[in-house]
RNA sequence: GGCCCCAUCGUCUAGUGGUUAGGACACGGCUCUUUCAAGGCCGCGGCACGGGUUCGAGUCCCGUUGGGGCCA
C-alpha cells in the first residue's frame, strides 16, 4: 500500500455579509472531493480584516452553508483567534532569514512607486530591506522603529502544476518581496492562508480562479515555512448574464437571495455542481450521494461559466416534481401568504400544483388560494370572461351545484356540462368565469379538481360573492 | 501598464486526431386540453479568427481577437 495520506481540504470564506454562489460552489466541490476521496473537509473563517468582519456576518455564511447542507468535518476555525500562530511564524521566518524587516515608510514607498510610474517602469519593491544585517534589524525593531515583514522571494521561476489548468509558470521578475505582516503587526491575507494551510496539513487547495495569480506567492511561502506545498485546483469564475463577475448588485449572487426566492437547497446544490463540473453522461439531476460517488477533479472545466437563473428554476422544478407531497407542503408553508387549507386538502392541492409551480414561493401562493377567498379578481379576466349574462348563468350553476350529490370533480364536471347543454352555451363560457370566481385568476389547475378540493360550502360561497361583485360593478 | 487564465449552439455542457459535433435550459411549432403548466414529438441554433503539424483537426502547436483575473 502506498502511503498517500487522505486528502484534507478546506473552504475559507471571508465574512463579507453573504455567501456568494461562487463560494458555495467552491465549498461544494471541496466537500465532494473530500467525500469521494474519503478525506476531510475543513471550514475556516478568514476574519482577520477586523473592520469588515463582524460576528453577525460570519453567522450568515455559516447558516447559508448549513442550509445548503454543506457540513464540514472540522472547524470552523477562526483566523482572528490564531494571531499567535502568525506572529510565531513571522518571527521564525525572520530568524531563519527567509523573511526580513523592511523599514521604509509608506511615504517612501509611494515615492518609489511614483518614480517608477513616471519612468514608465512597472513598480517593484527595491529590496533595500534585504540587505540590512540581522543584528541591525533586531536593534532597530527593539528601538521601536516601524517595519513591515517581507518574504525573501527566490530568484527563480515558480511552476504551479494546477490540477485543472496544467502547468503554469510565473517568471521570477513578476514577483517581488511581498508584505507578510503590516507595520501595525497585522498579518496579511497571503500569509495567514499559508500558515493555516500548513498548520492544518491541507493537501489540496480548490478555490476560485481569481487566486491563480497569487499562487506563486503561496508556493514560495509554503517552501519558506518548510511545509509541503499542497496541490492546487483553480476553478473558473461564475459570471453574470452580462459576462461580468457575478456581483451582489446583480441580485443573483447571494445564496441567501435564492433561499428567499423559494429555491430548494438541494436544487441549488445540484445546479451549482453542474456549473463547471459534469458527471460525463447526459445527466442533469443528481443526488448528493451520486455526486459524492462520482465527483472528480479531471471532469472540471477550466473556463468560466455564466449563472443562468432560468436553468436554476428548471432544476428547482425538477425537484418539486419529485418531492413527496408532505415534504413539499412543509417547505411551501412558510411562503403561503394567507395560510393553508386543512391538511388533506393541502396535500391534494400540492399534487395539483407541483407541475405548475417552480419555486416554494409559487407553491405557497397556489396553496393559499384554497385557504382564503379571493380579495380581488384579475381585471383582464373580468374584461375577458364576464358578460352581461354571466351573473344569471352562474346563479343557475350554483343551483345545479347545490343538487350535486357527491362533490367530486367527475360529478361537478358532468353537472356543469349538462347545464351548459341546457343553456345552449359552450362549457368554457361557464368554466372561465367560475375559475375567476373561485381563485381570482384566469390560470391554474383543472377547474373541477379545484371546485372539488374547495368543498361545497367554500365553492358556493365564492361563486355567490362573485355574482354579487359583478352585479355591483355593472 | 506588467504577469496569468479562458474560448463547442444565446446559456450550462459532452467530446481527449477519423462523430451526420451529442444532451440540457431557453426559444419556435405540434400534441394533450376548459385555462395555465407538466409530459411527449419535431425544429431553430455552435466548434471566435488566421496560420501551422498530420493522410485527417472541435480535439495538438503558434499567433490574432475577444473575455476574465491578479499585481500595481
């Protein structure tokens, strides 16, 4: 047996106030990879940016992940509680000569930068700090002089063997000695990430493409830290319909937003899984178990993908079509604006509307039609289906319905058609206004199922209300 | 500006040198039908461009264009 250690992966969001769908996908891929490889999936919160990070914002990310069912095996770890680790690592790197103190003031650096710009050169740090002898550096630090800690970058091309992109080379000239710790002693992003990844023995880093260009820095850092360099897999970005990076103001970027729109978590997960990964066959609807079984890095595409809300809605509808009625009812309940009818009717209504609704919101709304009489009627519907004869016709229908012995769709259908025949009008001349009377709208489930479901009392009451209403408007 | 990544229908994608370039969403039509859906059937629609390599390129290489990212 080769002793390749089991993979350890992590998702490391910074708490920005909402979980971005791109982040959700990254979390999902990490989780699927860990499951598939029998590894460990770790959650780590990158909350060192104290001004922007508040506990509440972290809570939102956590609850969005939980809602999606993306449960971590380890963590969450909070970077804000690990400052000692970063400080120790910085001191060690300095002691080993792998990093050094640089004493330039921000003003001096600014000047250098401006000079470079004026001369049309691209700016790189001069590297003056490199030359300061260790004892002098220590002395100046002890004397209270302000400094930043910079990494001594090797003068060699850094090669990243990305699992998705293949071999990517970064020439040494492109990289300068970047800052690890600021002059106020706060460790910077690239530094904390690597210290943590090393400390947590992360073996595979799956993350967004936007970090590819940072990877050579990380590789250099891992080496300096004496840690094994993890494998990298950079995922393509998720774009908006405008082909721009999906942003908050685009509206669809936040997982929480889709939750509010009545999208099911497993549908969003399914949709996101397919945004960049494919199981290889023409399958669109996959359970978590199937994904966990079949996920593999070499079936991930390198190109960015556009987030298409229409397709998400379709995936959601697929889940709606398959979900047990009880479950669907439970999930639609919070979205029913005027409550639900009693249990049995509600379950029947769910069956009637599951192919007609695409979200929990739409389902909730549909179910509420059975719970409360319509407060208003669709104006277009009134114009289209109400004629002077309508009121008396419906009154005759009420009378006919009164006499129906078993209140079933079948018998109600027969009763209406018989009446229509007697009146020498088409059945649809009654059907349309009746739907409007019962539901307030012109579209919906098959009418006689609706009438049956409503029950005699309710149906007749609504018909009478409707007649009164159109009489008074006239 | 420098460095890096990406490129198959409008969108998500299958495709790993020889395919009538497949599927899904969306769109259009037909069907079913009291409406709206769902379903079924049919259709529209794609290898960004230019050079190579090869008997043969969507597939490999180079460039162009376009999009994106990182650093400043």
